[in-house]
C-alpha cells in the first residue's frame, strides 16, 4: 500500500483551512440553525468530498477534465449554482431577524451543500492534481476514499471549532446585525468565488 497520508496532510491544510464555499455555507448554517444546521452542511460537504474521491477513483473525473466541452459545462453549472446560492444568502441576510436557532429556518440543505462541493471545478481539480499524487501508483478507489476521509476529518474539526466560537459569541452580541453581516458577506463571497471560477 503506497498511499502517502503523511505527505497529503500538509498539502491539504491550505485548502481545508482557507475560506471557500464550504466555509461560507458552514458559518451561515451555524448562525441560522445552530449545531443542527452546521451538521447538515458538514454532512453535505463530506458527501461531496467522497463523491469527488469516487469519481476520480473510477476515472470519471479524468474523462471530464480531458474534455474541454464537458469541463466547460461543469464550470458553467457550478458558477451559476454558486451565484444562485450567494444571492439566496444575501437575500436571507437582508431580511435577517434576531437569532433564535429555530427549526423552521432552512437556509442551506444537505443537497445544497453537496451540490456546492460537487459542482465546484476547483474541488475536482484538487482531487485530480493534488490528491492523485498521494493515492499511490495504482490509484485504487479505496485509497481515494481513505484520503477523502482525512480531508473530511480535517475540514470538520476546523469548521466545527470556528462555528462553535461563532455560536457562542452570537449569544452575547446583537444577533440580527451579526446574522446580516455573515449572510450578506457570505453571499457576496460565494458570488466572488463563482466569478473567479469564470476567469480561472
């Protein structure tokens, strides 16, 4: 088994710890629905990561990346989806009320978190170019799934720690203003990520 987990972790950390679509969705969910919302977003993101691992392990991602037309369509779909999701977050932020962690408010669903990850061309390229270097010479599906599990664990620990700090601080300050800032700022970030995808 020539999988290189020790080498993968340093390569993963800058990606897993930097603000991106998953970070924005997790913070928004934590602020909107507390721990339950956070778990929904983390689960959807984890499913997206495992989907990329399966697709690359089975060779599907390589076929998509080798076809400029197919990859272009994926890029357009991902960009449009992130733009739509960003607009939803901004709309939610502009109509923000005081934070109650209510069960009725669903800003981010499991499917939305999964799609945000699966349709992200940067996530696919990360698995094609970076993760594949640590999966061993044969690149078995089980190797990719193991590396994806490391990715999920690092991402989850980081986002749980940040969101718990956010939830704790939200109980002590003006939650309506905080929610407005997080949602509109997060929506603007998603739109920015989507537009950057267009130009890169």
